C-alpha cells in the first residue's frame, strides 16, 4: 500500500555525519556548523539513512514530524542548510540521495586501500627518514630520555655508531626512492676523521635532501663547521636554557640554511622565543610542545584537543583520511646505527635497511596490525565518541603520556 502522507528526510551530499550508540554528530562541511544530538529517536532517524534499502532517504510520519524533539531537530537541520523534508504527496515515489560519506572504517579496508599501489610505486610512499648515526655525546641535557620520543631530537639512548661507508649505502638506497627529506641526528660528537670521510662521501650525492638536526648545547669548535656547510640544511634545537648571552654571541655562526626548532617546555619560554625571533627577524622556525617529566600539567594544556579547534575548520577529505591513516606517522621511518628500521620509537623493529629493500619495508609496515602509518583513533575511548574522526590522529604525545586521548572529553 503506497504511503500517502508524511515526509522523506534527507541530508545534503556536503554533510558529514557520525553515529555512535548514544550520540550522533552532523557537520556542514561548507561552513563547519555542527549538530550533536543524543536523542534516541534522532539517532534512529539518521541511522536509517545508511540502510541499503533506504538509499540515503528515510520516511518520517506526519505525527513524528510534529513531535517536539524531531520538529526542533528538523528546524535546526534546515536553518543550517544541512538537509530538508520532502512531502510524500509531492514525491510519491521514494527519492534517492548520495550518502554524505564513504565508510572505510574497517581495518581490512584500510589495508586494501593502502595496498592499491603497485610494487613499483610503493617506494613513493616514503616521505621522511630520520637516521640516528650514533649515541655519542658529551653534553648533559635533562630531557635526553624524553624529547626524542616526542619529535626528532638527538639522544644518548642510541647504541653504536653507523660507519661512513654504511651511511653511504643507506643514503644511496634512499636517494633512489625519491624521498623528500632525510634527517641526520646524533652527528655532533664524532671524530675529525669521521667528518672528513663523511663529507668526501657526501660529495658523491647531488641534490639529496639532507637535513642535520643539532642541539645548540652540543655545538663546540670541533663541530661548528657543520653550520657553514652549504650542502646541508641545519635544524638547530634551542631549549629554554639556551636563549642567553652565549646564543646572542654565536648568532653570527648561523647561515641562511639554518632553521630553528624551539621545544616549548614552559609558558614563560614562549615570550623568550618570540623576543629572540623578532629581534633577529627569524622567519624559518618552529615551536613545538615538549614534555620533560616536570611540566606535564602546563604542556598538556597546549596539546589538549579543544572542541572549538576540532570544529573550527573541517574538511571532508581530512575526516576520511583520519579514518584510514595517521598523518603524523605516515611515510616516516627511523633508522638506527645498526640499520634497524622503526616506524616510530614506540614501534617494534620493522626490518633492517642493510638487508631489506625499501619496498619490502613499506609493504610490511602497511600490512601489520600494529602499523603506525595506519594508526587511527580506534581505541576504547575514541570508538564511543562522535568526534572520533574529526579529531587529529594519535600522536607521540598520547604515547608518551600513555593516554588513548587528550581532549575535551577525556584527559
């Protein structure tokens, strides 16, 4: 028997929605306006849109459309240009609507999507590699055992040393992959002979995107020449104890190839950083939150994910990517002095650069259940939250704090 009254309910194709057991979120991707609702009947209505038999449009009876909660919900949907009702008497044949999103949430689908690349193009997925040359260092830093687990930073907790010929093998292999960025770390306390052989070896490579990451505290007459080497880009880490008279005195050493990384460890340090960069007209710099074991309360405020930040500017492609992969870890490897390859310092060893091809290392990473490249907010906390894929993907800060999330719903 054909339906004679009531309405067809639909959402616009530019609308994203996420449904959980006790809540639904609807987002207008054009202006980032959102609706969050925990009414069971509203959740049921939106859920019915994704049933195959409904094809993106569901029926709402006249009586239901007049109930206070549903009527208020529809009014808000209309006012935010997210969707509408079509009277059944104007469209007796049930219409269809393109669903506002593609569902790639399942792990198997993520793996399949990542593996659509042919074996020839797998190596193009590698974007950045950090090579830890050695753990040798005579400088004492209170954050030696913590910063390197949060961002690319030197540490003494690396064992061994990668000989120059071996480093040459690694650079040769990486240069053929078309990689965009290679970081060298823990290279500040090596012998004069090592540096001599290193630069001789470096002369055999042209156009390799090499970036040396140095801690300003480790600079000394034996390694200052690294700052003047035109073939290298330098990232200089400057902590809160280093902005002083010595830094001002040494500023002439820094060339145009030098960029600055400021680990923000306290609120007061931010003012010092801004005074320094403004005084010297520095434009190539980055400020990054840094946990050191003594500033957890202060820094957690900086890395805390706020609702306003999540909903301020949302792109549909970002949400879909957040379902599939982790942009914080994607395309990145770490290589230790013995050649062992990690996707992160919190990951297990993925292979060895001297034994495995880059294609095999990448293929293994995107095939593993614990892949960091495909590490999404698939945990007991985030799985229940409608903001699950609107939030940025997990980072090293959650891992360092041993928390599944650091946000307005859980901290």
